[in-house]
C-alpha cells in the first residue's frame, strides 16, 4: 500500500500482487469511516452522500448472517443524493451492486465536504450502527459478500477478479476535503 497527502487530498494505492505460480482469485475493498456528523456545525440529519451520477438501480441488503440476500430494494437515492438517517441502516448496509458512479461526496449543504473517488471499485457499501455510532462508512469494493446459498468455488463468487501469475492489480482511492 502507498499513501500520499497532497494539499487537501489523501491518495491510497493498493497493489494486489500474485506472487504465486498459478492465476490467483482475489476480492478487495476499502473500508473508510468518517465522523457523522462532520465537525463543521451541521446537524446529523442534514448530512448526505451525493453520487457523481444518477443511481437508479435497486440496492441489496445482508441477512442476519452477513450474506447477500437475493431481494432487490428500490434505491433510496433521490436526485443523486442519499439522505443519511439511522433508520436507513436498521437492515444493515445499503449495498450498490449495479453502481454507475466512481465517486461520492459526503457532507451537508453550507459546510465543507469530503469527496471519495474509487475508479477501480464496481461496488459500494454505506453503513453505520444506528443510534450507536458516531461514524458513517463509505466503502468502495471490488468484491462483495457471499450471496445466500452460495457454495461454489471462490472464483465464481460475484466481484472476484483473477490476477495472472506475476501480475499486480492496482486499486486506487482518494479522499479530498472540499471547501464549503
């Protein structure tokens, strides 16, 4: 992993390297958590996650055992914004497995915000522990939880990618503080 801070941006580059002698199946995700509410004077209920583009696809949820359910739920995103509310997370994470965006902005109107860019992640999860946590997790993933009933080979799992012998797959993420 390589970290770099330049101005108001943290850049993270992870290389998933196959040092073996056969092709390697891999799954990868970043798991950043941010204070909710951010410390800029806006109330918790004013915070949102804004996607770079419309996200009309349905979302997924996890069951009590942490497995991905087959049920697809209507997207809670309206006008590119996911308004944050503890009730949204009563059924655990909000999982975008048909994601169009490769960046989100988190914060509240009239205050500094954070932009998270994730060009290499086709999945995105948002979660917190309702009424118990002072944070929100905004997680870009290149891999996803096992679906309910999945018992196949790891290589067949959704989101798994193959890294050839001697190769490395880069996964990038940046977190930038934006002025109000």
